[in-house]
């Protein structure tokens, strides 16, 4: 009986340990190429609820022209926060035609909410300042994504 309890506790510890490790590891997702004017973007695509929930958490760096495209099943007011996200990011909320609705700068490890100003199905996170440095703002169009 003691052997079974010990085995059960060891099994629980290994499962819990693996789960904790998986939650703290940065995910790597398949990427697509987008463009904003002449600027190319390599965007990982987060399209499941689990992928969107993890997003860019636990990453200590990201290449200059890399980002993450969040794809939602339906248009809605989408809100993001930066819990467990180590990088300062800018987020562009994107309409069905690829036009940027609004952009917000987000601070690392913050639980402050940043939302789209109208219903959207897409959001693109990039290193903070990426959009501003390239004069990309609300009304600019992205190409190459699910909106084509």
C-alpha cells in the first residue's frame, strides 16, 4: 500500500512538474509572411485558444521583423495584457480587410488591458515601437495574412 501511494505521488509530481515546465516555456508556432508597405514581417500564427493565451509569454527577445498574429474565430472587441510577457510590445488590431484599426504600446509583465476600438478578428504583436518607427498607423493596410 505504501508503495502504491509513493508511486502515485511520484507520478503526480512528474505530471505537475511537466505541466509547470510547459507553461513556462515559450511556444514556437508556424509563421507566415506579412507586409506593411515595403516592410516584411515574419509572424507566428496563434489561432487556437491555448496558443493565443500563451502568445509571446516567456520570451526574452524577438527578432526585429518578427511578431505574432492572433486569429480569432469571430470579430469582437479583443483585449490583451502582458502577464508573464518579458518584452515590451506594440499591438495592432486588424480588421477583416487587413487595415489597422488601432495600435497600443504594452509594458512587460503588466496586467493592464489594451483593447481594440472596434470589433476585429486579428491582432499583430511586434516589438514595441516597430509600427511607429515605420510610420505605420491606424488606417494602414497589412498584406499577406488571412485577409489577403
